[in-house]
C-alpha cells in the first residue's frame, strides 16, 4: 500500500504536510497551521465530490480517508493532518494502524478548552451527526465533562452552505439561528465548533450567540500539536522562505476554487482536480 514506498525514502523537513477534509472546512486548520508554521510546505485535498462526510457511514469515510492519505503520501507528504472532525472520528485510529510509521494528526471538538473558559460550566457543541454520535466523542465527554453541562447540537445543511460559498445569506442565517437557539436557551457561555467548516463563518456564529458566549475552535491547538509532532521527529522546516501550498479537489475546480480563494484570501489560488 502507499506507505510502503513512502517509508522506503528518508523524509526531509522540506517535504509537505498533507491536509484533508470533505471539502473547504479543513482550510480553517490550514490557516492556523500557516500562521504558526509559515515555512512548511503543504498539500491540501478537498474531497468535494463526496462532501458532506458528516451524514455518511463511518465505513465510507474510512475508505475515503484511506484513498486520500495514499494520494498525499504519493505526493511526498511527511505527515498528514485529518483536518475534519468527522473523518477523525471515523478514521484516525484506522489510518494509524494502516500507516504505522506515519505521523497522523487529528482534530476533535475542543471540550477541554471550553471547560477552562466557561464560567457557568454550560457548554454547547455544534458538530455533524457522525462526530457527535461517535465513540471518540463519547470518550471525550467522559474525560472532560465532569462538573459541566454539555449540550450537543447536530447541524444539518450548514456544511453545504459553506461549500457553496454562501457564508452570509438569509438561508445560512436561518440555519444558524435554528441550530443555536436551543443551546442559547440552555444558558451556555461557551460554544465549541466541532466541525472544521464552522470557523469559516465564525463571525456570523458569534453574532447570533452575542458577546457573552465564547466561540471556540480547534485550528490553533491542532497547529501546535502538528508543530510538536514534527519537532519530535526532526521534521520541522527551518530556514528562510515561506512554504508553498498545493490544492487538490475530487470535485470540479471551477466550483471549489472561488470558495477556497475567499477563505484563504488568495485571489491567485489554483486547484487541481484529482479523482480518487
Ligand atoms: N469539516 C468536517 C468536520 O469537521 C466535515 C463536515 C462534513 O463533511 O459533513 O466534521
């Protein structure tokens, strides 16, 4: 399998870090990684042809994660960031088993951070059904919810709005109000964004929540974890020069490119199609 050839060669710090998500959501993690580790080269894969993951079976998402990780390794990735809560829920352990030598960094809803920030000890978590019904998330709840009231809210339709670049229209606003109101009614003062798509519309979410609710996402902690893991393996890229990012999508670049350009604030960004 892909990793065999990947392990045969020595990895260099100049090799890229591979990131993937069902679509454009993982760009919120890539942005945090670029802010902390601007010298790193990166590959980003948006599985747009199979988005959303959050309403699909774990088995399906695991197969997608396997194919995409193989693709990233073929393109020389020195580490892989599963920049998607749903794929981390479904496939993180699996990928680590299949690719034992590979550094695989995942994401999970930032309950621990919320626990520290919430004064009322009432926390809301927005996420996909796959993430919120999963085993990793229930373990997380067992570990970090003592003394807390945690209210989870699966959100339907929001990922699709973000994929379409509809960050700020009436339908998106209606989904937000409908999803957030039950949590606000419980009196939460911290909201965990348990899907990497949601930070893309963080401002809109914060506006519905109001100033008393802290909105928390995982981009920065994941970037720090990536930094630690690369450092531990001697794979952190030092020296001069900014890193480059190459973007791929299983969907039509004509659809995904404008949305990625908006999120990355890079009008020159180009996406290559890769049908896996
Ligand atoms: N951005 C992903 C997540 O963090 C995937 C959402 C989806 O495709 O449903 O869960």
